[in-house]
C-alpha cells in the first residue's frame, strides 16, 4: 500500500529509494570493462539504469533488474575496491557494480533492503480493496457520502463524483449506479479549505510530502463543511495504525554524487 494511492488506477509514483551514478561491468561487446551509468532504485524493488542522468523520465531505461529475492553482497574477486554484485532470483546473469567511495556504498545497503521489501498485511488493506469493488450504497457504515467535484488537472476541469468516506479512504464513483470506485488512501494528508482558480472555497487534501498528489474537491454547496470535518476525523482516527508505513514512505530521496 502506498500513502495517497489510487486503488483503481495504481499507486502514485513516489520518489526513488536511491538514485545516482555507478559503474557497471559490461559483459557484452568487443570491449569489456566498466561503464558509468545512471541508476534509479524504485520503491517497487526494481533497479533501472540509463546512459545519462538526463535520460531518466525522457527515454526508456536500458534495462531493469528486479531485486526482490535476489542475492546481493560485496565482491573481491575482481580486485577492485567498492565492488558489489547482484544475482537476481530469475536468470543466471550476475551484475557487478562499482562505487567510487565508501559513502556511495549506501547503494549496497539500499539493494539489500530491496530484496526484502516492506509489506503490511493488515486486514484494513484487504477491506479497503474490497470496498473499492462495491457499489457506493453497499459500503457499510460510511462516515460521509454525497456528491463532490474533483479537479482533473490533466483536463483542467471539475469532474463530478459520488463519494463515500470510510476509515481514512475516500472512494470516488463515476455515479451512484457505478460498480467500483477510485479509492484514495488519505493517511497523513492535511485537510483545509482553500481557494482554487475561480472557486473561492474548495477542499484541499495536502499530502505529507510532495512526492504524492494534492487533491482538490468542491462540494455542491460551497458553504457545506461536513466533508472537511468528516475527512479530518477519519484521518485522525486511522493515522496511528499506519504511522510506521508513513515514516518509511516519506524518507527523503537519496542521490550519490561523483
């Protein structure tokens, strides 16, 4: 589960767990040796690498290595300092990486953590996923329900949804007859009344860090504040249960420098 995730459409994309330049030993081509590459280790336990830093987000990665279940450790067989290797669970290839300083060996620790990803198997996660596949009137004991408009920044327009608030999760349906919802986990979000564009009063849902989305909602009646009160109470009640997960996901990004 990702804080502020969108159950129906996949999670928001958090900042990488680690990113920066490393040298990778190449085993192909006529010239074998070490090549400098830009690496990005994401929270989904995948290691992507590019030719240059500027390629990230603009070009497809040269390759990706799934680290979950991999064997990772230091290596002295090549006679170089700060070398470590990775043997993915699937496939026979072994990857060799070389850092340029002891400080950059944090990559080894980051990869070791990635092979055993943090998971949270709490009944709450299963319940919220189950609720997102129910029609709105089938969600039991909602804390608040009714029509809200949500700002779609891609289309620059307000889109109406039938909304149900339940246990720190806001379910957005396309209509009252819809059979499934777009669910937003709101743990750690700050709720406040805020002007947006031409609207003098909207509900702003501010994430705990800028790696997640900020949501803007508008009630049918601008003077209706039941939603702000209800969302604040719902987040407050369920926040302690997921504090450990928040602390993990809100870590600042790391970048090695050369």
